[in-house]
C-alpha cells in the first residue's frame, strides 16, 4: 500500500506536550477523589476549578462485550541493515495460536526494528515470556541478528463486540465527564485511541476558545461525541462479532486475509473509522470467510448482550 505511515514515540510526545503546558501544572499526583468542581489529591490538597474532567483511563465496565488485542513488542538494533523497506502491518504466515495471530514490524532506522507479536484473543491473559521468545525466533527466521534490545512494550487492548448503548449513555450523562477509553472513545477493531483522544482534546480546546469551560458544558460535549461515535461504529462491532464469534479462533486470519484484498482507499478509511455505507457493503458482500449459519447468528448486537448477560434488563 502506498499509504504514509506516521508514528510518535512516547518520549517525543511527552516532550512536545510538556513544552505547551501552563506553568504550575501538577504531575505525578494521585487524585483521591474527584467532584464536579474539586479534586482531592493524595497529599490532602484540594484543588477547586469550574471544570473537572476525568481522564484516569480504562476501567472495567459492565456494559461492553469484549475481545482483546494483546501483544508484546521488542525494539531491537540488528547487526546489519535489515532491508525492510516499509512497515509490515500484518504478517500472518505464522502458526496461529490463541486466536488470530500476526507479526507487525516497523522499520525505524536501517538497523532498528520494532516487532510486535499480536493476538486477537477471547481472553486477556498475556504470556509475556513466551511471546518474547516467539519474537526472537521470528527475528532469527528472518535472518536478522539482535545486537541490542532497546525497549520492550506490551499491552492488552479492548476490542468491542457489542455494548449496551443505554448504559453507556447513562454513565456519560451524569457526574464528572470521562474521556478516553473509559468513554469508549477508541477504534472498536484496532483498540487504538490516539485519533479519538486528539479529536476530544480539539473539541474541548475549541469550546474553551468560545467561552469559559465548566464541568457541565464539557459533559454535554463529550456526551454528544460518545453518542455519535457509538452509533457511527456499529458496523465495526458487527465485524468484530464475525471475527470473534463466527470464525473459529484458528480460522480468524481468513477474515483479515479477505479484507486486505479490498481497495486501498477502503482499508485507509477502515483504520480511520470512516467507512462509507458503500465500503461497508463491499466488506460484507461475496462468499463469507466464516460459516454462513454462524455469521447470521452474530448479526444482532442485542442477542450477544443477552447471551452474555450484559445490559439493561
Ligand atoms: C504498549 C502499548 C502500545 C499502544 N499502542 C497504541 C498505538 O499505537 N496507537 C493507539 O492509538 N493506541 C495505542 N495503545 C493504546 C493507548 O495507549 C490507550 O488506548 C490509551 O492510552 C488510553 O488512553 P486513556 O486516556 O483512556 O488512558 P491512559 O492513557 O491509561 O491514561 C490514564 C492516566 O491516568 C492516570 N491515573 C489513573 N488514575 C489516576 C488517579 N487516581 N490520579 C491521577 N492519575 C491517575 C494514569 O496513571 C494514566 O497516566 C497502546 C497501548 C499500549 C499499552
């Protein structure tokens, strides 16, 4: 694909954001209690503000049925140029374990690679050491020799199969507004949240430029975003149900294999969570890579919630 690939490192992200923050910003401080107009810190100090936003990250929510994208990655220096010309997003020509499995390789410099061993699995447990060994074998199999391991990372990201919109709506309608994963603001199929985070930050910044921010005002803005995002992404949840519930774990790769034969523009719009209705049709027409009976069985979001005992009675 001739698509540009952008990446940001945590270090640079941190540097750039800090340079822009107001003097007096508080770091490394635990919020013990948050309220509509105050936050109590771990040291007992109470901060008062007209606008409080809860960005404390993911928490277990009872209204989503989830699968998981989990991975371990090694950033390595190899002893010779690796000759990988561009990122390899999904190399699934490897044994399939624990669901859909693929390697994801990013060439950062001529001799530096970031390599992920990734799984689309039903469970969230991550065997870090085993995965690290598999990355080392993959590096060997490609004829590369590790000179130095620069960094390791691992993660378990949520993949949304179905959710109770009423409960999501209720939680976004009351109290301190939450952003990020806790507000279900992430791509349902990749689990990535950076684009949604940027959109949320932009939304709040524009509101601030128009007048003083309050907790109520931000809650209303986030609520509208949460609602529209949830509705716009129902198709992704359907695809996820096909992947996780209609396809046998060892055959999940066939769903992706078919998908990556589609038009490159469609693939870009898929990652950007901007598929058109026509794109959606293109994704599902043709011979399904999953048994038809099972595909029909996962069409309804509500039925899956019922089966898993999730949602409003
Ligand atoms: C290894 C790895 C790689 C990833 N790669 C990508 C990627 O390439 N692209 C992408 O889009 N996403 C990626 N993700 C996912 C992305 O990082 C998460 O979706 C995102 O960070 C979630 O954002 P959030 O704001 O909801 O929560 P978080 O980023 O978890 O932020 C919550 C913050 O709140 C702090 N906090 C929690 N409780 C308190 C408290 N009581 N008081 C004060 N502070 C508190 C936490 O310390 C944390 O800093 C990756 C995740 C991992 C782990």
